[in-house]
């Protein structure tokens, strides 16, 4: 991993989304604003919903070649092929 990928680390929180905005859209905006690594943190979702959300966000991080991490859930991490 290139150290440039560690410059600006974003941790998501769906509660901060604007009305009508998806988390994937917010992550893409953050990346366009300079984020170089994304961690998905969702403490209140069941695994099925968490995996679906993770897969949506991973499409965005993959498109921008940004490392993608899952917080505290190895099952979700493996299911969406996250980087960690």
C-alpha cells in the first residue's frame, strides 16, 4: 500500500446523510474532496443490510482505487471483499 492512500481517512456514519442522499453518493463526494481511504461503520444494521450497503460503497471505492475497510464485522468484510 502506498502511503499516499493514508492521507485522509474517512469513517462513515449514515446518520449524517442529507435527505435523499445515499451513502455511496456521500462516499463518492468525500473521495472527490480528497479522501484517500474509507471505513464503513454501521453499528445498527443486521448483516444482510450491512453487506448490501458495503457492496454499494465498495463499487465506489473500487472505481477510485481507494482502500475500503469494514468496522468490526469480519463476515461483512469477507462478503464484500473489502480490503480490511
